[in-house]
C-alpha cells in the first residue's frame, strides 16, 4: 500500500493552518481579557471566510439532511472553541492542552472504522498507528 501524497499534503496543510490558529487564539487570550469579544470576532472571521467561499461556489443554501448534520457539526465546533477559550483564560498552557486535543486522532480513527464503516483493508494498522500517536501524546504530557 503506497503513500497517498494528496492526502498527506492536504493533511499537513490543515495541520499547519490549525497550528497557526491555536497560536493566534493563545495570543488573543494573552493580549485581551474579554472572552466575549474574542469569541464574537472569531465567529465573525469564520463568517467572513464563509462569505468568500459562498461568493465563488454557487448554488447553495439547499436545506436538507446533510446541511442539518453540518449545522450540528458547527455547533460542536463552537462548543469546543468555548471550552478552549475558557481553558486558556483560566491559565492552561496551549503547549499542554494541544497534545490532548490531538487525542481526536484516536477518537476519529476508531469512530471512522466502527461507526462510518471506513475500514481500510488493513484497518488494524490505522488503529495501531492512532494508538501509537496517542501514546506519544501521553508521553508529552
């Protein structure tokens, strides 16, 4: 089984972008103590990206099952952000919190295999790899 360079490059791009995003959140907490305005402007930034995306991708706004699932996903994203902002405001270090956030690798891998039936031919390799990453996260903490 060869490496999927497209998946690797996309995954690395997302990892880099989300790493920058986490550092920017930490910087905003360090420089500003008003969590409400931070969350408002983060949402405004997300909405701005949505408007740019919507301007170049038509048609849209078809309300159906997948859209409702996307709405639910957005709600979980927002809940995670609220917990993240609150944790950083309470003094948690992003360097300690980020590896724990990385446990999503294990959770998503297990859910993808068992709940979404996305088991690759060698599904045990995915679970072993995710488990090793989780062990590395545990060692970092």
